[in-house]
C-alpha cells in the first residue's frame, strides 16, 4: 500500500525545517529559522512527523532594509553605526520522525548581506590640525555558509478529540559558519556581518496547536541563549514569539484526511465496494491526487538583547521587531510550496540602526517514508 500523506504530515516540515527563529529584530542578523502542510509557515506548531518519516525543504528568505543616509552615518562615525541594503538566506533543512511524538530537524543556511556602509573619522597627521570631515565608506558585501541549527520537538499532549497539541522545543546552534570575511579595504568585517557567529547557542521553548474544522491556530515561543563567539563578541540573546491562524481554502479537512489514512481507502472506494454485489470482487478505488490550499496570517516577533564586544555593551544593537505576515501554502500529495510576505508593525531597534522595510520567505518541502 502506498503512503497516504495527510496535511499534518507536512505541518512539521517547514515550521520545523524552516522557522525555528526566522524573524529577527536586529536588522544585521538573518533568521535562524518554513512552510507546513497544516501548520503555519514561520510559526512552529506542535505537530510532529510520523515515526520513520523524513522531510527536506529548501527555503529562500529576503529581508529588505531601510538604509541609513550618508548624513546619519557621518554624524555617527566611530560609534559602530552601520547601514546595509538587504539580508538574504538560502537554506536546506531536514527533519526526521524518531517516534510519532519526537521529531529532530536541522537547518544549514547560506547567508549574504549587501551594501554595508559606515562613517569613518580619520585623524590628522598633526594633532594640532582640525579634524577633517568624516567620510562614508562602502565596505561591500559578505556571503558564505552560516551556522547549523538543530531543533528537537517533543510532543507531550496530543488529543485527537479536541484537536489540541502541545510540544516542548529544545536545540542548539553550532558554529559551522565562516567568520573570516574581509571588506573592500582589506579589513575584517565585524562579527555581526560575518555569515557565522563562532558561538555555541542554546534553544529552549514550547509550541501549541489547536484545530477546529477548517481552522487551526498555532503559537510558539523560543529563547536563544547566545554565548561569546568570534572576535570576543556576544551577539545578544533572542526571544522569538509567534502566533498564526490557518484556514483551509479548499481541499479535504484534516479530520477527513485522518479517517482516510487509517481506513486505508478513499471514500469513493468504500462506496464502490458497498454497492458491488456480494459475489463480485471489490474494485479498488482509483488513486486521486490530494490537493489543498491554505491561507495563513501570522504575527512574528523577535526581541534581541544588546551586542557585547569584550564585555562592552553596544547601545546601537538589539531591539524588538514584530511582523504581520500573510501567506499561502499549496499542498500536492507529499509536496508543499509556500510563500509569506512580512510587514513590520513594530520596528523598534535600540539606538541608531537600519530598520526593516519588508521580508519575503518562500520555499518547497517534501515528505517521504513513515507509516504505511
């Protein structure tokens, strides 16, 4: 018998493969975090993969940043104030169902930051001479492999009658990314602009899902405990908080799909068999393609602590950003394609920083294996 995938099978793919920490308050840092079959895109739901099932996903995240003008950069020369144009992240993710209630996922990104600029104040050769006017330097772009993130989802409540699920989240970020990128002037980029952080970081959180017919609600919180990494820099802890409402626009509801999977036959097959004469063999139902479209609306927030270099706090770092993120997900059999567009409704960085203008995330996920 071929594997019959429910929408919930893909629910754990992207939110686990993709979004463990997607949104970021600090414009300098990309997300560490998808799309899912019945869950949200960025928000991590409590659904897990079936035992023995695995899933892969490719994700593209693009964050457009509001650049600081030359006057602002010149006025803040020497104060670790920077501007950049955009942050791109191309990721490959993998998730595996160890048991029906335990899923492990991993994500490895390739990160690019463009048009990094800062003000610089040069000192005169003679200390008695007046200071020359500050200049604004375009230091160029950085790109490379980022840090690997691993997340374990342990579901400890799964009530099929009420549609309620709750899971604990536990993981880490490993320093696999490159930390040796240089600018157009041959100077090493600061830690915040390197593709990797050089630090081991812990992840702790929880996820909740609730379903009512064609509607489902998902939420999660995730704390990222950041340690000191490259260039004696602590990039600051992060607290990620997300909530999402999902509506099945067309396609079978989760309850119907669940019954079909466990019955091992389609409704059409059961009807044909019941109407067939007793002496005639039952005719197998024709396989049909399962297609579903979900509309998704999310609130994605990230609070970031200040950056610290050699223990010194950078006042122009950290802050809080909240996105309003509408999106769509198309599921065809064991494939899911998804896209979401995020608009900041809270954009509150500390000090002088580039603010986020908008964010786009899109990707494809596919599931294999699992129970027959």
